[in-house]
């Protein structure tokens, strides 16, 4: 219906057609200026250069008669010309560049500054030649009217000063500097002079600095322009390092004190930062009498009159507190700690008596400033732990640590996540106190915070588990249940986000978990998750990271059943999967297995499944397999794996004969040549493979050790179960004996103890049948189990006398008889025979007990 309506509304009359033509003509008029903007034939002719010219001649031609863009390209190509033909470039091209730069624009000036610096860094010519040819051009353009150009040339000059000899510095730079630093010169010239003097102070002798530079420094510190005073104040640190401690105390420190009281806030800020950086050069008297009063005044003014210094003060506070630590009184120590606490919560609560209306009127810049202050406090947190002593952390700083980790702003939490490892190292045995904050940061809503924390996650977790043991095992084991859900939550959040690099990094770091938590916890909470990521994730680096971490988990798994289950899933779901993508990931996983496991392990479980992929219908899988075949062959040992070598050769022959894909066939032929050149290791050690064989032997030893540990754990569990059964029997017999003795004392009839002993006999039958069934399933451990039963029975009979001793001996004889019967018989008894055997033994035992009780009653 709609298309019919549309065509019915259209009018194809002559007038309308002419209207359409006029519209088209208007469109052509609009396009005309675009066509006119193209180069004319005359312009193209001017831009054309003869192809027969050499590089040097072309450069000279373009600098002489070319356009600006061509000249800029020549200047940018100057390092290449210097590498190819330095002599001709210096003789013909560089003078032309010097002429052009007088009238060049900003773009060519910036390009020339970068090119001159590149020539210096590449050392295309000697430093003497460079200073003779390039230095004058740099100095001429240093005072360019454009500030950006001037700074670019200044950066080049400062780099050149590092390489120039002292004589050249004195004659070519220091002498002109005296006139350029005078008050009569321009502001730009004086600013440049300040930075040059700071650089020269580390290159010249002390007496030259004292005679030539220090008078200029004092003059520029008293300059009428605050920009010059600020710039010179920031260079005082370099000058102090050049003149030494004594001159710093007599010359630089008085200037800093005066600049710290300057009317300009930027000057005061520069003076404060320079004082902090020079703390190591001042002795205790200077720190206590000069520096400390200045710092206290800065801290007091920062909240009242001069908030501009607040960000810088918070950034340098850690360095400041530790630098002045030795001269603090307890009161001053507490005052600076309280000041740090105040800065750490700045902007989160009412400060300076501001009411709610005033807080609403805070500008956006002020909020940003407060965020920067709290971020700086997070940066300085490790330094403040040193300041208060890690032993006092929980009392003094834990509340601040909690606030910073839960700060509403991401940059603050991000900084805390970065410094978390440093905090954990400083706390040492007290690291268990910050476990909750680790869980909080792992569950943070911002992936930036998680990414920052993951960088040192293995080290943090190792500190959490190992050093937490010093405070008792309870704190460690109680913290683990909180940690594992946090780790799984962090991985799931990273998986659902678009930041796959964070997810990849997280999976790589999770490979440390076998050293942190138990094998069962990894198996049930992490290992299957890694397999799911390999099967379902669409990002290749994430899949590879998950595959490698899964192989690490498999490597340290302590239960053979679980290992076999995972290996079976890898083969079925990846190696035999329907998707060719999964089969490719199977080959990646096999590479990790060859890296982490022994050769025998790979040959036992994965060699044949890998070779089955030679028949894969997808060419990419066969191609990847061909690349992997040399590594596969390197896992073989002769003569043990001779049959596997025959299988490998058979598969290669089939590939050579049956492969139809040209690319795969090319790689197969190349792989065959590589396999022919390979030497296969034998079971005995060879010099060629000595290191690899040693490494493989160590891997194999660790794998056998895991199997032995598993067997020992099973034996331990069985022994504990049997000892529990024996103790139950002894306890029941003791109760029975005590009841019998009480019956004798009270002259009670024999029918009462008989009924009670019947109930107890039922319990003892049940316990003994369980013990016997366990021995029947595991006959090879029967010899190990004899000794504990004998010793426990003997130990108990030694403590019992009289009637109880005779009863106990009969009991132990019966139990020993059942053990010997199970050892001599078959290992897999049917349940009916075991029951009959026990019933007969119990009937004999009950008969003996009744006869003994009758004798004692008579």
C-alpha cells in the first residue's frame, strides 16, 4: 500500500522536471569550488623535481626554490642525509637550512629542532663537528618569538649541553649567558637563562659556578617578574647539587627562605617543593631551625589562606614527614599525622566550618583539587606507615586505609590498588588486618582498580597466606572463604566487560593459586571455569591465558581421579570438539602441557590424540599441527617410545600422500625436513640434551611425588579411620567391663548384664565389619594396619588389671584373628562371606564372655 501511495503523489509534469534539473545544476555549482581547489598544471609543474638529481642536489634545490612543505620535508630528512653523506650534507645542505630558518614558519622550526636533536642522539658526526656546525643555529633560534618554538630549541640545547666539553660550554654558552640574564633583556630571554644555568651547574667546576653563575642566580631570584623568580627557584635544586653542602647552606637556603615568603603563590609553591627535595642536604640544625618552621607555616596556611599549595603539600607530605622524622617531638609527630588524616578525608566531610550551603557552592575545580589531594594521600600511604611504624598501623592508620579503599572516586581507589603491595610488604606479619580491603578492591565496580591490583596479586596473596600464619592458623583459614568468592567475582566481572586485556592479565595471575589455596578448592572453583572460558570466550589471548592457567592447575592437582577427568574433558571437548576453533585451542593447550609437564606425561595422555588431528577436515588445524610436530617429536625417548615414533612417521607419510591443500602440503614438506634433522633423545643422558633431560627428570620426579603424596594421604585417612574404630571398640569394652564389675559388687542377677552386653556386641559387630570391608578393598595396606591395632590393644591392656585384663586379651585375640584371616584370604570377598565370618567370630567372643562372667559370679 505504501509504495502505491508514494508513486501516486509524485508529479512527472514538465514544470517539475525542469525544477529537478535546476536543483541538479545548483549541486554542480556547489561542487565547482572543490574542483578549483585542486592543483593547476602550473602548480604541479613547480612541484615537480627532476628524478635524476641526487639526494643532496634535490635537497638543495627544494630549499632554494621549492615551497614551504618541500623545505620542511628536507629538514625532516636531515638525519637520513647525515647518515648517508655527512660531509656533503654539512657543506651544502646545512647552510641552506640556516638561511631558510630565518624566515621559516613554526612547523619548519619545530621540525628542525627535532632533526638537530636526532642527529645528536644518532652520533652521525663527532661532538666537535656538531658544536661547530649546529650549535650556532640552535643559539640563534633560541629566542624565537613563538614560545613553543623557543621551548623546542631550548630542549635541544639542554640535551646538547650534556654532551659538550667544558671548554665549549664556557666559551659558547656561559659567556653569552651573562648578558642574556640581565634585567634589560626580554622575559623570554631571562627564563631561558634560568634553565640553562640549572643545566650548567652540574657540568662546570665549583669555583666557576661560584664566580660566574651564583651572582646571576641571586639576581634572577630577585627579578621583578614572578615567572622568572619561579623558574629560578625550581633550578636551585640543580645548582645546590653542583655547589655542594656548604655553599647550599650559606647561599641557596637563605634564598629559599626568602622565596618561601614571596607574594606570588607560584613562587611559594616552587620554594616549598625545592625545600622538600633538598632535605637530604641540610643538617639537623637547619632542619629544626629553618625548614620545620617554614613547613609548619605552609601547613597552617594551606587550609586558611593559601589552598593553592594544598595539592603539592599532600604530594610531598610522605617525603617531608620521613625527612624530618628525627627532629620531631611527640607532639609535632602527632600534629603531622593528624594533618595527614585531615587531608585524606578532604572533601568527604565539612571542612573549615563550611555549612551545607557553602558546600553546594563549591566549584568543579575545587572538587577536582580535593580529589587530587586524596589521591596524593593514597600515594603517600606506604611512607606514612613507615612514619608511624608498622606496629602502630591498626591503631593509627587503619581507619584512613579503610576510607581510602572505599573512597567514592576511582582515581583514589586506583592509587590505593597500586600501592597495596607496598602496604602488605610493610605490614609483614600484620598483613592479615587488611584482608577485608583486598576483598573490597577485588570486588570494586571499576575495572581500572582491578587492573591496578592484579599487577602484584600473586605477591599479595602469598603475603596474605604465608605471613598471616604468624598470628595463628585461625586467622588464615578464616580469611580464605572470603578470598575465593572475591577472586571468582573479579574474574566474572572482567569476563563480562569489553576490556579483554584486563581479563587476560587476571587469568595469567590466577596461575599462582596452587601455591595459595588447596587443590580441591582450585578444582571445584577455578579449574572448570578455565575450561569454560576456553570453550566459550571469543578472544584468542584470553583463551590462551585460560589454557595455560588450566595446565598449571592440572600440574599441581593432587588427586589422580580429578586429573584423569580433566584430561578426558580436554581430549573430548577440545581435541574431538565439533568446532575447529576448539581443536586449534587443543593444540595450544598441548604446547603448554609440553612446557609444564614431563615428556612421559605428554606421551602417555596427549601424543596419540594430537596425531589424530592429521585427519582433521579443516586445513587450518592440519597446518597448525604441522608447525607443532617438531615439538611433539622432541618428547619421545628411544627405545621406550619407539611405537609412538612409528605412529608419528606413519601420520607424516599419510599427510605427504593424501594432503590436497597446497599451503598445508608446503608446510608438511618443510616440517619433514626439520624432523629429519632432529635428534631423538634416548633414555640415558646425552651431552646434547643434558640440560633438557635434567629439567625433564625434575618434572617427572615432581609428578611421581604428587602420586606418592596422594597415596600417603589415602593411607593416612585409612589409618585414622581404623584407629578410630579400635578406640571405639576399646571404649565400648571398657564400659562393658565397668558394668560387669558393678554387677558383681551389687550381686545383681546375670540376666541384666547379659542383655546390655548384647546391645554392645551389635555395635562392635558393626564397627568391626566396617574395618574389615576397608581391608578387603585395600589388601596391600593390611601389613601397615596390623601394627597400630596391636600397639593400641597392648597399650590399653597394660593400663588395665585383674578381670579387665583377661577380657581385653580375649578381645585383642579375636581382632587379631580377623586381621590374619583377611590377609590370608582373597582381596575381594563377597559381602555375605564377610558377614558370616564376622558372625561366627562374634558368637565365639560372646560365648567366652558369658563363661567368664559366670565363673566370677560363683
